[in-house]
């Protein structure tokens, strides 16, 4: 799947928010790429900059307070950071579909759900009203909403949380985009409907070669659908790996701590859930040292001195840590020069 | 009405009987009522003081509506809800307002429930302003305590909701719900937007508060591994009905209702190797709409074990073991008690 042409290439993206308390460095030099048909899973601490990264590359952050301080976002070769608002508007919702984390605020409460699904079909694809309507009903049906044609006339508040989320997915898929950016798209869905959506996404990848960025806290979903996984912490990518390697052999201490916190439905039931102690940093400046060090069980003096760059530890597997947490070597091993 | 067929061991704090919430369907130029969405269609259950009842089920099956109706955030069409000595369904507005501090809700949609023009400090302090006489300083301390309890840095107190990530916003909602030391909290997908580590923090927090103050929870979630962790008993809902209710361990070890079986089998493994070998029951058939529920058993259109009788007759709810009940024609029990979900 991963050998198609590159659809998205994000390089060194940095996003800063201006606030009364000073600057907040929410996204710090994030780089990743994505090929046609590939699904990149994005996981990471709440507040680590997953949503801000994606909003920034879609040009959806209000400025001020947000500022893209550096970086390129190449979508099929075109830089979205510099292409201008009009051009972006033509691409968004057409060749790039997106699902936001918060469905109630991204759906407009005063328009019917049908209108909101038909809008991109009419605007980008030029469908007439009747055809757009038929297609909208098909899309609602595709995301598993019963009684689809009748429900086109309903308003968002008449839908359940999970249904609203599926409406967002239907809108994102309406124009069969080249790239789908999905930010926590299934948080409100039960497992059976989630499975149905994941199946749909799999089909679209196969049939349309759609490239997908899928942000989620659900590692079970990641395990099931991702090709590669990007792990974020404090606005940085701390680990990037093929999905099997990430689960079998996580190399960054944050990733390892994260995987250790997941409870299971099938294994033994723990009395107390594990959490990672401490809090993430406030990011009032560009991190000069490893941001995870204050919470890291393996931190050493060197961690406070420099911010370790991402480096390959295995084929296609990169880690931003001065240590290498290989499974075969559970004790930290210092293997790069720094300082 | 029969006694609740799957009562908790201790005396109930919350008891729900034959609760129904029907939304009218209006159509035509005159917006005439042409039907109803039977979002909640006769559910009954109890929750003991200090207990957590998990509520799970398909998207759109009526979980949020049940939770909202229990706190009268939406008007029930029929049925009763008692919390302690109070009948919530008939309480007049003034009385209801006095009861409010004791019963709170953490909402599914954090952003929509936070006022964008208020700082976090003000949002969390709002219920304190309304229902307590604390001094400014006391209020401030209390808010900072609450923020600390849900893992939000005190430095965030002056920020507005839009400056927070989804997970951070959800924690603001939880802090606000806890502000008045409620007895009963409806948690509607309280952790869906959080990363697993913070999910663990919040769940541990909810458990600590429960142990310290004897809180009672209705915990609505589609995350079955979390439900298994936090719930004492679990109710499974399908199309407005409760199809199975059971102590947690029994439910996860041996689900009785075919829908529960399918639901549990659909949980993904967080390990690609195990995930590749997982056996899944895939449901096919028409997903019914609560505006036009099927005749007979609500699950009959998709049930892999469906029998002719299922398409004509709604199953009675049978108690199969102490604290355990199921509404399915294929499950025989010692006694029919008909109060958990069958209509
Ligand atoms: N308008 C803003 N002003 C200031 N800070 C902001 C603003 N928007 C976002 N942030 C901060 O940027 C950081 C990254 O937020 P983001 O929403 O990307 O997190 P996330 O990784 O998506 O988290 P979650 O998993 O909880 O959704 C957070 O610390 C947040 O507080
Ligand atoms: N105000 C309303 N008007 C009309 N129908 C409504 C209204 N609110 C909810 N419904 C319908 O009632 C049903 C149950 O909705 P509810 O929000 O309770 O589902 P849920 O189980 O919480 O789902 P989810 O897991 O997706 O949040 C849905 O079919 C929904 O469309
Ligand atoms: Mg986010
Ligand atoms: Mg809901």
C-alpha cells in the first residue's frame, strides 16, 4: 500500500499561538509524509498538538492568535502554506476531506443535515439539487444511519452524538477526496458501527487510493487500520514506525508508557488503571531539551541539555530520544554523541 | 409493574421505571405530528448508592436521552425516575432547582457545553456562584483544587475554552460537574476525547471520589474496556430498550443476549497480531430506525440467531441469575419478570 505517489509532505511545521501570557509553542517542527492509499495513525498525549497540526495544514487556524512560523505543507506538490486562501478553499472539502474532533461545533445548527452534505456536492462537483440529494442519502446510508432519506431534513440537534460524527464523515467523503484528515472521527461510535466505518475506509483506500491521516486515542483502532503510526508529545513527533513495530517494539519512553496504560476487555482486569505521572510542559518557548524528560523513568543528565532530533533506529522506524529502548535491551543505552 | 428483575444488592439510590422518551416527527407545511422517534422506549433499572452502572449500546440507541431524561434535561414521555426520596419526573421547577446540585451531568460534547466567553475559572466557578455562599478566595481555592484533581494546570485558569485541546475541554466539564459535590452523576462519554493516560487519570479520579464520598454513577460509554474497569453492573441498550443487564464480570465472561455477544466480539485488540486473529460477529441486515421499530424483538432484523417468533412477539425480560436479566426468546430463565426493556 505504501508505495504509491506521495500525496502529502509536511516539513518542519511550526505553529505558535500569541496569548496574553506569552507565546505558546503548540507545534514544533513536525515533519511527516503520506503516500496514496496509506493510512497514518496519529496518537499522543492530549494537548500534544495533533489537532493544531492538522488545522494548520488545512489553513483553518484563525490568525491571530495562531501563526505558522515555519514549514511547508506540500499537497500533491503544491505548498498549502503559501498558496493563498482562495486556492485553499477550493481544495478543502474537495480534494482534501476532513472530520473535526468536535462534531457539534463543526455542523451548523441552523441548516438541515441534508443541506450540509449537499453543499460540497453542489459547490465542488456541480451536481444539481436532485442528484446531490440522492447522493447525500446514499452517503448517510453508507455511514450506517437508518432511514437516511427521511433524516436529510433533520437538524443536527436531532441526531445523537455518534450520528453527528457520522454525518461529518459523510461530508468529508462526499467528493471522494485524495486525502482524508480525520481527527478523532469515531470517539462517539460504538464498536460495531466503528467497525463498519473502518471497513468503509478500507474500501475507499483500495478503490480510490485515498490517503488518510487518522488521529485517535484508541490504540485498538490504530492496530487495526494504520500502516504507520506517528506519536506526538509536546508538539513534537517523538516516534514514527510501521504499526507492527510500534506495538511490538516501541522505542520511545513516552510510547512505552502510553502502551502500558491501556486496559483490556479480554485479559485480566486491573484494580487500578495506570497513568503516566506528572503533567506535560506548558510550551512557553521552543523546547530546548527533551520535553518528556521530567516525566521519564529513564531520563539522564543529557536529556536536559539538548532536544534530541528524530533519528532512525530501524528501517522506517524513527525516534527522538537519546536512548534506544529496544526490547532486547531494556536498560537505557546511550548510543549517540550529543551536547 | 413487576419488581426490577436485576436489582443491585444494596438499596437503590436511583430507580428508573418504564421510562419513555418519544420525540415527535413533524411533517408537511403545517408541521403536523406524523409519528414519533421512540428514542427511549420503556427502560427500567436501579442503581445502588455508591454503585456504577455502565450503559452501553449502539450509537443512536438512546443512551444520552436516557441519561438526560433521568436528570430532566429532556422531558420524559412516560415513566418515573426516583433519586433518593425525590420523584424527579414530577418535581415542580423550584424543587427541581434545589435538587440540581446533587445530580450532575458530564456532557458528551465538551465544546458545545462550555461558554466560549467565560474563562475556565469562571466556568468551573459558575455552579458555585449559583448554589453556594463561598467567598471569592474560597471559590478560587476550590476551583484550583478541582482543576488539579482533573489534571489541569492552574496556569490555565485564565484561558478561554477555545485555547484548549479536546481532552483538556472535557476535563473542564468534569471539574465543573464535581464542583457542588453531587451524589449522582451521569457521565456521558466522559473519557472518549481523552488519551489513554488521561482516561486512566480521570477514571481513577472518578473511582477515588466514589470511594471517598459514596458517589453514584451512570457511566455511558462505548469503550467496553473502560466500562469493564469502572462499572459494577452493565446495562446493554438496543433501539430504546435494555436487552441485558448483569454484573460486570458475568456480562464480559458470558454474554447472554446475541446483541451483547456481537458487541463484545467487535472490540478491537490493541495489538496488531492479536487483532489479525480476532473472531468477530459481523451484524448484517437492516439497521432499524427508532421512528419505525420492527415488530417483535427490536434486534430481530439483525440477529444472527433469529427465530420466527422473534419477528412477531417482543421477548419478555427473564431473570436468569441473581442480578442478571435478559430480554431474548432464546434465553430461558426460572421466572419472567418483564421489566427490563421488553415492551
Ligand atoms: N487558540 C489557542 N490559544 C492558545 N493555545 C492554544 C490554542 N489552541 C490550542 N492551543 C494549545 O495548543 C496545544 C495543542 O492543542 P491540540 O488541540 O492540537 O491538542 P491535541 O493533541 O489535539 O489534544 P487532544 O487529544 O486533547 O485533542 C494545547 O496545549 C492547547 O492548549
Ligand atoms: N431532540 C431530538 N429530536 C428528535 N430526535 C432526537 C432528538 N434527540 C435525539 N433524537 C433521536 O433519538 C435517538 C437516540 O439518541 P441518543 O442521543 O439518546 O443516542 P445515544 O445512544 O446517546 O447515541 P450515541 O452513542 O451516538 O451518542 C436517535 O435516533 C436520535 O436521532
Ligand atoms: Mg485534538
Ligand atoms: Mg450519546
